């Protein structure tokens, strides 16, 4: 078993997760006090799987806190948490503002004309974005059609979630959350307020690419250790399993993995029901009893979590390590639907839009950088839209562009560094940090370049590096906006809330504004929308799906 120490590349994910857990903490001093008094934050000291813990007695119903206040809490917490985990943290959080002065300035005077020219490939004009929307719409239609689904790149899996929460859900639930380099177990209490107690466990790299049984044994081990620590052994709590990979659902508790994404590649899981695999792993241990009530994707959790108190919420979006969206669709449009026709004539569709473009329909906007990244990835030819948008790839796209500029002697006098030559060395969080520098100030940028072994840099170099980051993140935000616009236009209601989560959306200083700006251009006149940061969809959303499922079952 590896140690639970969080280092280097895991830091972004860990910080994101920690912050995700803390989004509903009380105001700053208390939040910090809780963390300070919780020495188990850094590394697990108890026997069992490696883990990190935050006792987040989260009152997610603190609607009195304005978004700005929440962001302020997050800023303080991230800086604090980071000082526990890795030391330095230069990144700042997204400011929740829609003012245009916060938008990136793509016309900085220092940027070299030749650099601008070379980055042109990354800039999507209105026409290209419109074509992206049209293709996406077509792929969604194909995905929903019974006969056309097999060739569709966007699979549009019905989730069997047909009702949104009504805000009155109550009870105690367990939730499992697997979707990235960490795995979480949560104990959630829903009532007038929502309280959560959770523990984060690392998923060591060998487990991410090892045999499937190893992964599920690890999950079962973490769950067993959580249950023992909390003395929950005597209760048979309903459990929601957030499994954030493309799955063909065959019911609320049956989901066959279609393919691995985001760096996972465990043998023997594709094509199998992940709930069954989890049950088998638990049975192999024989020391815990569980009652799985729902398996869901993180997008569904995000939608449910926001819809709990916001009745206009119809879309769940993730822009984090991976990207995906789900939305509420009318049953009559879902030819694929094989569930009953009783009850609400709607179902949440997990689009799995990350695979958009896998049939070549995005080739007209893909660049040589995208082609290189795909070729060197663990899943070539797959998840092509995701590879242009999400946090797992954005940093690497920027690195590829920087290397190209160096090779053309347009950056750092043509000299690279050993670190920058290494694949993956330019983390996606660097993009957020560099773009958080105030106009004309390059302090984050210089510090990052120094970390990468590039210390003799000019202001022009920094402006050029920042320009590259802006092109990469702006393209990602516009592509995600194109996807959201297609869904908003399909739903076509007067006022729609989009629940959003994921580290890229949360931490990039302009991602929200860029998306809002582009969606406004692409949607039908008359539709009002807002993008709302959704609090802990993978945890609270799982509990809500389980709660809504048991309510519907008891009414039938
Ligand atoms: C997965 C989705 C998931 C998304 C965000 C993608 O790689 O295929 O199922 O929702 O990442 O976590």
C-alpha cells in the first residue's frame, strides 16, 4: 500500500477536492479554525487505506452567504489547505463577477505579432462555433435515436433519474465518489440542512491502471474502514455510488462501464456492471453490509445537488479533470428509453459529450497540438472534445504550444528547460495562476517559469506565455459554452439554471465569464440562463438520487 502523502501533480486534484468539500463551510474564521484543529487533514495516521480527512460539518443550506463571500472563504481555505499539503500556492480562485474588466485582455501590447499569428489556430470564430453547435446537436439526436445510437459519438445514456428533488428529502445516507485520482466516502444527513462527514482516499496510480478487482477491493477497503471508524456497522444505510465514467445504465442500480476515461484503465471492467463488481468486492471481504440504492454520474449528482433548492435547474455540467453534461429530456425524444411510461414523462440524460468528435466531426477545429496530445494519451482516438476542454489536458496543450514557440525562437531566446521538455510538466493549474496575474504584472508567471527551470525571462516572454494560456483556456470555455447552448436550446424554457462543478470552472479566473459571454451569443433569444456553482454534487447529489429513488418507490 502506498503512503497517503499528497505530492506534486496530485496537488491540484487534492486541493480541488478539499475545496469542493468545504464549499458549504461556515464563514472563514470558523472554517479555518476547524481545519487548524484537525491534524488528520494532511495524512491519515490510522490503519487502513491512505486517506485525508476533513470533518466538514457542512451546512449547505447557508443560502445567506453571497457568492462573493463563498469565494472569499474558498480563497482563504485553499491557501490554508495548500500550506498543509504542499507548501507554496500561488493560485487564486475565480472571482464570481461578470464584469468585463475581469475578462482576459487578448491584446496586450507586449505579445509578439508572430506569436499571435502562431496561436491563431486556437482561436475559434463565430462560424466555427456555430458549426460545433450544429454537429453537437446532430450527434445528440443520433445518440437518442434507437437505430442511430450505435454510430453516435455522444451516447446519451438515460440515467433512470426521472424526478428532481423537491427540497424536502430527509435521512442519513452513505455515498461513494470515484471519478479522479481520489476516492471519497461520505456520510450525509439530509434534512432542513445538509451535513456531511467525509474522508478522501488516494487512488494510487498502479490501481488506476491495474486489474479491475484491485480497484474494487480498494474501494471496498476504504468503505469498510470508514464504516468502522464511524461505528456505522449496525446500520444498513442507503448508499449512492457516484461513478464518473461513461456507463450504459440498465436501471437505477445497474450501470455497465462503456469505456474508461481520465487516465483509468483497469482490466476486466469495461462491459461489466460496476455495482455488481462493488458488491462482489464487498462480499470478498465479508465485514460490511451495504444497500446500494443508486449509481450515478457526477453530472447527475451536480444537477440534483443544485436542483434541491433551485427549481429551474435542468442541466448539470462538469469541467474538471474530464468534461461532461447531463440534462432533463422529454421521454418522447428518447427513443432509446426502455423503462416504463408511467410517472414523469422525462428522464435525465447523461450525454457523455466528452466523446464528441470521436467520429471525426470535430476535425475542422482540432490543431496539431490536439492531435499530438491524443496520440500520446492512454486512450488515442477517444474523448476528443474532452481533450480540448478539460483539466487533464489543458496544461499539456499549453506546453505543446510553448515548445513550438521556443522551437521557432519566439520565446526565451529559443532556449527550453529540461523540465518543460517533460510531458505533463506544465500543470493546468498554471494556466489559472498565470491568468490571475493583474494586467501588466507577471509575478505568478515568473514564479511558475522559474519552477520550470526558466529564470532568465523578459516581460515579453511572460506576455507571450500568458497569451498562450489565454488562447487555450478561452477555446476550452467557448467549446464548453457551445455544448451548454445546444442543451439550453433543446430545453427551450424561459429561465434555466445550469449547475456547474469541476476544478477548471472553479479555479480559472475567467472561465465562468467566458462561458457566459459565449452562451449569450449562441442561445435562442428569449431564454434566460445562469451558471451556478453546484455544491458537492458527487456527495450530496448521490444522497439525493438515493432519497428521491426511495420516495418514488414508496409512492408506487
Ligand atoms: C467521464 C464522465 C464524467 C466526466 C467528468 C469524463 O471523462 O466520461 O462520465 O462525467 O469525465 O468527471
